[in-house]
């Protein structure tokens, strides 16, 4: 496997996913070795810095958010929700105050009872919604999971990026280009 800061290719991500033994990598949004490897590589690439994790998730989301529809037969959230959440996440990145963190937290729609990986249809806009929601979780999650917030910010960010990857694939993006796009977003967030 390449150094975590190098851009991996599809084969090296699959290899990393196969060697992963952490049960958390089998999350429903990362059911295959490629997605698991992407999550593991992303966690290594973002390191221990929450702002880097959020920047990486936001950069990846920007790959798919512009194509989020105004209307669609099975739209799970309006485009306004996506746009407003992205703006709030960016506001926290620009000025990481408690007030901006709480704004992101208060905006998260926790009423949905279905997730993209549970849906019988593979809808790119549903994966985009999941990506944005997980990016928002990265803003207000802690360094570690707890009984109050079950995910840490790094897990939230990596899940966001895995959802972006799925959205790109669902749109018909070839795997190699989707891998290049999301890993490029992560690397650009590192500065």
C-alpha cells in the first residue's frame, strides 16, 4: 500500500480494504473492499485534525452537491437543505466557534427513518444527502465516540467520503475516475 498521503489507485484501495480487520469498516455504506479501503485510507490521510476531516468531507461533497436535483420522484430532502447545510459547514470551517458548531448540529434532520444503503433504489441524490449529513456530523462529533454521540469526527468524515464515492458510481462515473476524484478531494483538504 502507498503512503497515506499519496493518491492510491483502485487496486491499492481494494488491497487495503481486504486487509482491514476493524469491524467498523463493514458499515453499510462500505460493504465492498474498495469502499472499505477508501475509508481506511481517508482516515489515515486526515490524521487527528478535525478541521482537516471536515475540509476533506466538504471537498468531497462539492463533487456531487452541484448535481443534487431541485425535484426528483424520490427526493428525501429538498435542495435547500443541502445548500444550507453546506453553507453552515463552511461557516464553521471559516470560524470554528461553538455557535457555528451548534448551528450545524441544529440543522441536521434526524427524522429520516431510511438511509441510502437501506433503499432498494440506488439513487445518487440519496447518497449525496448521506454525504452531506455525515459531513455535518464531522463538525460536531468528538474525537471519540460516546454514548451521546456514537461516531467520532473521523468516522463521520470517512463515511461522508464513502457516500460521495457511491453517488459518483451511481451516476455512472467509472470507478477509476471516482477514486481519483474523491482521493484528490481528500488530498486537497490536507493543504
